């Protein structure tokens, strides 16, 4: 059986997705994106870090989180109110696709971090967000 096709290196996920980038985006987007976007992104992040999550699901999660991180997308994030609506759509679609692998502990960790993000300005990143 032959190897699956590979994306060109400029399009590969490691070039545009990383945990530290996600943390910076979450801090910047804390008020603009809204609680639901943050909660969904963080739930996906913790599901991504779980070794029980299959590789195909991790690929979907990285794609959705990468789209959330990118400032230039279908609707630019700088547009008030609607700027993060396309990002939320991508996150919700990914969450729906991998929902079978989302555990209660992922949701609990995400909720605690959202409270931390919305409760203080520029909080330091938790250990999970360092590389």
C-alpha cells in the first residue's frame, strides 16, 4: 500500500499550528470571540493532547484550531461582532466530528481555563501550552 499524499511543507499543520500560538490567540480573542468560542477551542485542544484520540480526529482538531489562529480567514477577526463567527463555525464542526472522543475531563479543563482567561488580563500560559 502506498503512502498517503503529503501536503506541501508551507501548508503543513506544524507551520501554522502550535500550542503557544493558540494561547496567544486565546488571550487576544478572550473578549471578542466570546465564551463559547474559547470553550470550544480549549475543549478541542485538550482532546488533541489526549493519547486516546485517534490520529484522524487529531488532524481535524489541528485544522480547526489552525483556522482559529490564522488572523486572515473568510471573515477577518478584526471585524467587530462577526469576525469570529466563521472561526466558531469551524470549531463547532470539528467538535461535532470528534465528539465521540471528547471526555468530561477535557470539558472541565477547558471551563477552568476559560474562567482564568476571562478573569484576568494577560494570564501566563499553563504548562500544556509550552513547547
